[in-house]
C-alpha cells in the first residue's frame, strides 16, 4: 500500500482555498512577520494558565481508497493549544493567528483557519473518544496585540464526516501523483540516449550522473556543438526515473536557451519519456493586462480565482506533459484564472521546471514553495551559461533606495495616514543629511547609515500595517490617526496603491539586505542621471548568497561555453 504524508496546514490551504487574488494574499508579508507570529503565539499561550497545553503534536494515519488505489494517508501537525473548559463541558482546541487586519473587522473565523482547528479537533477527539470538541479561533492584531476569539462546539460525528471528505478530496491528487510517478519512472528506465555519442559527450553524461549520485557540484566548460544540453538533461532525467532525485530546475538568463531546453525535453518525450515539464514566464509577459494589478477591482480573473484554480491545474496536469506559455494561457482562459498564478501552482506537480535564474536564486522572486525553508531537497540545478550568473547574482543581492521616492510616497500617504507621512518625512531628513556629505560618490560604514535604517524600519512597519489593514474605502479601523469622515481618509486604489506597494517592497528588501551586510558588500551613495540621490547596498561577491540556495538542492551542474578558441572536448571539474 502506498503511503502519503501531509501537514494539516498544507492540506487545508490546498483543498479549501477560495476567494480572490489580492496583493495581500500574494506576498505582502514583512520579513519579520513569521517571527512576529511566533512571538504572538508564545505570549498568548503563556497567558492561558497552567491547564493550557501549548504546541501539542497530533497525527493520524487512515486508509483511503480513490479510483481503485488504496493509500495510507498520514495527516500531522501541532495544535497551538488544547485546554479544558472552565465549566467542565469538555475540551477545546485553540488555533492562534497573528494578523495585520484589525480584529474589529472580523465577522467570523477565516474558513481555512477554522479548518486547521477542526483537523486537530477530529484527531484529538478520535484519540480520546470524545463525543464533541470545542474549536476556538484566537486572532491577535499584531500592531496593538488586541485579541478576538470565535468558538463553537462540534459533534464528533460531524467532524468525522467533514474530515473524511477532506481526505477523499486530497486523495484524488495523491492517487494521480502515484499513478503518474509509476508511469513516469517506467518510461525513464527504458529510455536510451537519443544519439550516437560525440567526442567528450559520454564523459559529460557520466560526470553529471555521478555528481547527482554523490551530491556534488559539477563545473562544465565545453564548446558549442558538443551537445551540453542533452548531455546534462538526459542523466538528470534518468536520476528521477531511478528515484534518486525529485525535481529538475533548468535555469538560464536567456529566452533562446529556455527554448533549447524545451526542445531537448520534447526530443526525449518523442523517444518515449513520460515527464511533465513547465516553462515559467515572468508575470509581466504572461499577464493579460497591460500592467499587472493583482486585485479583483482591476483584473476580472483575480475575482474568485482560488475557487477555480484547483480544477484548472488538475485539468492541465491530466492532459499535458509539455506545459508551455501557450498551453498555460489556453487552460487559464478555459477556467477563467490568472495564468501566472496558475503556472506557479502547476510547477508544484511538475518533474522539471524551466525558467530564469531568479526563480531559484533571487530572494524577492524565487519560488517560495520550493525554497522558503533552508532544508536540503533532492533537486537538481542545471545552470546554463553559468558565467552570466555572477553578474545577475550581484544585482539580485544588492539594493538601492532613491531619496526622491520618499517625498513622492509622502505626498500620496498624506491623504491616507498622517502617521505614515510623518515617518516618510523623518526618513527623508536622514537621507538629506547623507546627501549633504556626498558631492559625487561616497562610501559609508554601516554605522553611518544606522540612523536612517532605524527610521526606515519604523516606516516599513507602518506601511505593513496600513497595506494589510486597509483593503477598502470603508475600513478606518486600521487607521487610528484618521477618523471616519475625515477628508484625508480616502481609499488607496489604482496607480497610487501600486506605487506605494512598489516602494514598500523596495524598502523591505533594502532592510533585509542591510541585515546581512558583511565584508562582501560596500555601502555607497551617488546620483542617477536625473540628479536624484541614491543610497546603495552593493554586493561585490555573491558566492555566499548563492551557496545558501544551492545547498537546498542535491546537485548543481554549471555549464559554460568558453570564448575564443574552441576545444575539441569538454572539460569537467567536480567539487564536493
């Protein structure tokens, strides 16, 4: 019998997701948001008294049958809290959420949050033979730590039916994946190299495969015409079929080389390989709007996107192996969903992902579903034209702020939050002080810009609070400095919101980079072509940054075509 393991949170967030795409749902989270959430959890747990059991591990394994396939499904996680009711009426499961939306705006628990608590409630009730169990949602508004709770008691029989329906819905995906992997692996094991080996080519193939087996990094220098692409893709594909690796990331800086990768995977498919591979396209190039604006007011496909997305993903996965931009657009139109968000969801289930370097290495754009946790995975990175990666990486891990942007955003925010506008002005004054000491270009020590950084941290928190808490024109609760009816309390919509968001992300990343500053960085200021004062955090040596991401995979193969005289063979170097 096949076994499947999934976390409670992942289960409910995947199966029960619904609603619209909004900016706050697509990555508007402070770098310290997770830490803040953890702090809130611990603080609230301590308040609950000695009878309150915090961070209780819960797990259950149940047999599930779908489409003739029987699986054992393990669902596991940690309940934030379990406590007995004061009146002795029973036991309650507590699920704590730290949020940036003011608790007064909540009319009830968020469905996926309640679903998490219900999962824990069912597991606990089953283990302890309870007739019913209490479910409590505890929301804490992070800026002020105000708390609001929602609670109810649910009969065990109702919980059991709900939980089994949930498992059955996920079993559809688990069984599909099991059947697909069996079909995929069988086809790959029978797959032969599609050509007669050229000089040096067999050495390349063996070198790549051995590097994958030994968890090493391989550096390849070979001229055009040796067949580097097929010689790296083929052994990586074979490693998937042998169960050695989980996923291939083919990474490049050029559209033309992404096309070559697609053609190579298609060639192997023509020879009998069953493999699902997807080419990811930047949001700006696949969005149906002239300018991406991820909200239901501007984009009709953002409205109810999550109500339809799972059907769309399942449809394309069960009908297509080569998932190109054109196929994504066709299925996205069929199901009326966002093609970019759809492509990211599809990638979760694909065996190979073709895309730009930034999907793996750029902290602002990488695929968080694969690289959010600093854990080692059985990924293979095939890095094309690797000499381009160094310069690209310097850009990825550097940041720049422009003084004039603070004044522009201040002008906007004066109409929405005076507190935020004042914070913007304080930052501008600090930058003005730096500007007075800079004629053309000047280097700084980190301590010299710390006064600005401290004020920028405060500004980031205020923008975070505002952008999370204020999502429509009727909400004033997240704006204590603006009262209802005040002419300054205008909705932040359209281009103005996009400008503030772009500024917020730039500020957030600047602060994140500053936290990692070491001797591989320089801090300097200069003036751009328009005369605007710019403060730079410039990464000079990105090797350490890249290494953090490379460690999250099993093997990396760096390919490089030498300039000048072409060599008759290929030079391979292996590094542990």
